[in-house]
């Protein structure tokens, strides 16, 4: 499993906002809906799939530009208008 580990102050600020779902964007090109997950050691992370890493040509250990904002959609994913 690959993941984005969040700095403690960032994770605490995000958790304090009360949102459970987030939109994560890496390298200004790949966006997906996600949640914060605990490591069990007091830190938090976001799962990052190998497919997403491949899309941005990232390798384990690379530094990535990451933007995380609340997912305010009703279902936590895009749905067509007719549903």
C-alpha cells in the first residue's frame, strides 16, 4: 500500500474541521475522493494507489504537490445529473 503521510499540524487542522471526506489532488492533475486514516501511532495518512502514482509518474519516496480540500458532494463521488 502507498500513502501520503500528513504532517501532524495539518492532520489536526483537517480533523478539527469535522469533515469525513476530502478531495485530494496530486501534482495539479489527479483528483480523487478520500478520507483520513490513522496509523495508530498518532499520525494520519491518505491512501495513494499505484495507478495514481503512475498517472503522475511518481516513485516511492518522491515529494508531491498535494492539495486537500473538503468534499462537500452529497455522495462523496461525482454522479451523473440523471441519477
